[in-house]
C-alpha cells in the first residue's frame, strides 16, 4: 500500500483540491511550480543553509533516561522545541517564504492557533522583508498572548477573528477570504498538512527533515536507523507528517498518532477527529472531520490551542483509515499530567500539544528492548499561563 500523494493530490481516499473558482489560479500556480522549485539545486542550497544557520538544525535526538526507566523501555525525544521560535513550524515557513520569493510574491498571509506558526511566519517575513498578516481566533489571541506579542514585535499585523468558536478553523476561513481578495501578490503560508493540494504534500516535504534526521541520529546512537514506535501529536498534523515521512512505507515502524480528547472522546467537548469524524470537505480538502448529520462542522474543543481543529490532514486521515497509524485520544487532564512528568523527570517543559503525545506512553505496552521516538514538537513557554492555572502553581 502506498502512503505518498498521487498525481491528483490524493492519499488513498483523501485529499484533492476542492476550491472556489476564484482560487483556482493561485492553486494552479503552486501546483505547476512547487516541485520544480523545491527540487532545484538553488532552492535546496538556500533551504539547507537557513535550516542549519538560522533555525539551528539538526535538532538533537535525546535519550530520556528517567522516562526510559519509568516506562521500562528506550525513549528518545526529537527536540524540535530547540528550533528557532521554539517549535517545528519554522521548517515549513522557511521553505514557503523561499517558495514565495521564487514565485515573485510580496505579501504573506497565514493562520495560527497556538501561535507557533504565526510566530514562525512573522519571523521569516522579517528575515525576508515581506509584509505579514496573521489571522488568529480571538479566543486563541487571549490564551496565547505571549505569542501575539512576539508576532507584533516581529512586525506582523495580527488580526483577531471573532466568528465561529474563535479558534483555528475560523482563522483559516478568514485567511482564505483574504487570499481570494489578493490573488496576484499574496502567498498564503498554510501552517499544517491541510488545505487543497499541493499544500499537504508541500508542507510534509518541508517538515520531512525531521524524519530524515531521526534515521541518521538513531543509527548513530543505536546502530539501527528506525524506531519500533514513532509517536506524535496530531491536530492538522504537520509535525507528525514530518516525523513519519521517511518511515511511511517501513512496516517495522509502528506509527502512533495522538489527538486531543478534550474533556473526553464522548463528552461533546473534544477534537478526536480520526476517531469520531466522517468524510467531508474542509478548507479545500477531502478528509475526516467532525460534522453533524447535515454536514455542518461541529466545533472542536481542546485546552491546547494547536489541536482544536475539526479536521485532520488528508495524509493522516488515510493513515488512520488504512490502519497504518494507530490513533489514540488524550484528555486535557492526561496531557497536563504528562507535561508535569516530563518537566520533573527530564527538565523539559513541553508545549501542551506535545504533552498529548507524551501522555500516550501510559496507554502503550513496550518491550524492554524497544526503541520509542516521541516528536517533541514544541516548548512550553507559550503555555505557562495555562500550566500555572490548571496545575495550581
């Protein structure tokens, strides 16, 4: 079974480009040019140089000794939190800002939930001297205030979105409206493996540096270039797509996708899309999404601003439906306790999104000789107010 995108932009049953006519020229321009650009020697040299000298790659693969002892196995943390801007998001924004420059674009728009993608976009726009507008749900503006301040300091215009439940879905809607109104000079830097083709494939390729490094680093540390288990949190799913990419067709690697259960999978306050969702169209892609019997999108919920998206990237929908990935859902409380354990056993405060991935370690049974890699996708600075409030410090 193949898990890479086909020529039509589909992963199995999911993907494609379901877009209004006014967006067709934008998407066609990307589809016709993105592979030629990103596979050119000039682009690869620029991308590699910025990942190394600006983002700080390669990020370490750290054997978490005390967590390994606790779980009776070998646990490694892929330290994406040590990237410039504090998360994996910079990998994609560096790639897309270079692509935008090659396409002659002068204006950048983006959406953000937890704010990490917004900060990463504002960062590369400052680096490139491009005008930057970031759409963010009004609720996320409140709960991710430190990242809003960072974006503004970097020169970005942050636009609060007050429609819907004022989170990531609604920010994405507004960004798409902006793009429709500015089709010629604007590039939309989508922050996850969602949206119409070629975005899911393009973002996955930019993030695939994660799994490329994991292979090399594991071989150096263990003599084997693949793990037994590879764990990542999934909202839209870009950190997971990047961590999985070079292992997609290696059946020796068990892929573990972790979604946000919120207050519980069956509570009605959840973002467990792959477990509860059904096939539909959202933001230009056919995928799994939370919807009612009339096809109306259900509002997702998670304490984590980066995981409360009602859909999932089409690659992840296919991995879940085909059984290639095993999907778990983790509640707010389980994620909070996992973050506390990671902080106190390893001296690393993870992002709340990443804490969901760490929490699934309690739900799995490992052998003492297994190698488990958890993609530690972001650091917890942005979530300190939530940790302080919920954990009672």
